[in-house]
């Protein structure tokens, strides 16, 4: 249902037109119309122009909201105007009695049901009063039928207006909610760093957010309603292919990797597409969401490099540990050989050099192990009896070990 100001605008036009037509008709048939009728019609026409002008100024120039008192005043004036027209046009036999129905219908659309019912009752009373006192005739069945039409129109228009007001209020709430959701969606799409583009079934650009324009290096104002997929072929072929495959096959594309190339510079993107069908069987529009994954690729490379360095560090620590153990044995053996008393001065000097360099190399290995901070956690079983017998054999082979020395290993086979 149109808003009240729009309805009032039509009421103003109809009011002035009816009053003017009646006045012109009365003046045209001046010889057969009494002067009293001419005066009545002239006053009605002039009053309608004045009242309509004031009302129009109030509602459409000052833009004041039409309140209950204003609407009552409009309805009462219209009833008075219609009654005057009906009176000068033969009362019950008048062709203008139907104007009461228009006044009742407009009141039903602009006023509450109870107020409209009051206007209807007043219209019926004015109509009957004009017939009884203005044109003393007997009230016929047609008059009762006319009053019944008044009441029927009042009830029908009133109930319909109530339903329309409820539907209009619901629609207004829904429109506000949709507007709010659109604003929120627009803010989200403009604020995210991922590019979002939507193309229709013909490959024409429908929407592109600011991130998409920045990543692809274009302006949406230049490409709206133009074949956008062809433009994508030159800059992001994988993105274009994903859109076309989604349209043709009707399947969503998830995490498709591609590249965007602009002015010789290329960077990777991840693409996800979705299909929106309006009709079953149609291709529908496609929305593609793509993100610059350059940083992610760099992180993946750095993680891979870190894993390799960690493996190298672990291997190096293992090698250092394996070198340090035999180095200690070498140092101990050389130190014992140099202290046996059978070595000359040159051999003792060489032995001291070996011991000193062994200590230096051992310190370097210890510092490397401390720096790498890698602890070897490989565990395996060790037969201590075998280790003990190895130590006995080493002692027996020493030059200072007497032949009759008795060394006993307790335990083991």
C-alpha cells in the first residue's frame, strides 16, 4: 500500500477535479440551474481549492506528518463536499452518491478501523439526512442498499488496510534487516585481504571488492558489464580456468593454486570458487575467492630449510660425539707411550704435541656440542663383560704389566 502522503496527493487532485467538473457543468447548464445551486457549487469549488492548497502546503511543502486530527479534518471536509454535490444533483437520484464510497475507502486506508467506521456512519447519516430533509421523499430500498454498500466498503477496506499495514511493517523490518546485512557484508568484503570477484553465466563481471582490484591491478568501474574472464586469461589463467570449470561442471573448486602476472612480476595465489544457480540446469554465476600466498610459500620454504638445518646439526653432533670418544683413547694411549721410559726426546716431543692437539680438538668438539645443544638419545644394549675383557686385554698388552699378574673378570660367560 502506498504511503499516506502519496494517497493524500491523489485525494487532493481528485477533490479539485470533481469540484471543478461539477462547477463547470453547472455553469454550462446555467439557464436550467437555479442561482442557489450555482452559488453552492461555486462555494464548494472555491472551498475545495483553498482547503486543498492549505493541506498540500502542510503535508508536501512543510513535510509535516499527517496526524489523526488532520486526517479527520480531511475526511469531514470531503464528506461535506460530497454531500453538497449530492444535494444539488437530486439527492437519492444523484449520480454522485458513489463519491461517498471513495471518501470511505480513502479513510479506511489512512485511518484506523474504528475511525473509518465512524466516518462511514457519518456518511450514511449525511446521505439519509439530505434525502429526508433536503429532498423530502420516502426512503427506498435503493437507499438502504447504498448504505449497505457504504458499510461493506468500510469493512472490506478497513480489514484490507489492516493486513496491508501489517505486511508493510513486516516488509519494512525485512528491508531494514536486508539493508543492514548488505552494509555488513559490504564492510566485510571491503575489509578482507582476500580478493572476491563474481561473474555471471556469460563471464561478465558483476562484483569485485577492493582487494581483488588491487591484486589483479584493475578498476571495477572499467570492467563492470564487460567480459571479465577474457581479461583474467592474460593475468591469472588458473583463476580464469577455475571459474570456467565451475560454470561448466557445476563443481566447487577448492584450494587451486595459480599465479598472477602483472608487468612481468608474478606471485602465487590460492583460489576457491563456488557456484550460484538461479534456475535448475542453468550455469549460474560464479564467485571466486583468491589470496596472495607469497608469504605462506616463503614460510614453507623457511620451514623446510630449518628442518634440513636441524637434520644437519643432529648429524654433525653425532659425528662430533663419535670423533670425541676415539680421540680420548688416542690421547690416553700416546700419553702412556710417552711415559713408558723407552721413548727418546723426539718421540716424547711428538707425544706431547699429539696430547696437546688432542686436548685442543676435544675442546673444539665440546664447544660445538654445547652450541648445537643436540642430545643424542639413541639407546642400545651394551655387554659390560665384553667391555671389561677388552680392558683386560689392553692392560695385559702394556709393557709395564708383569707376566705373572693375575686379572680376573667377574661375571659374564
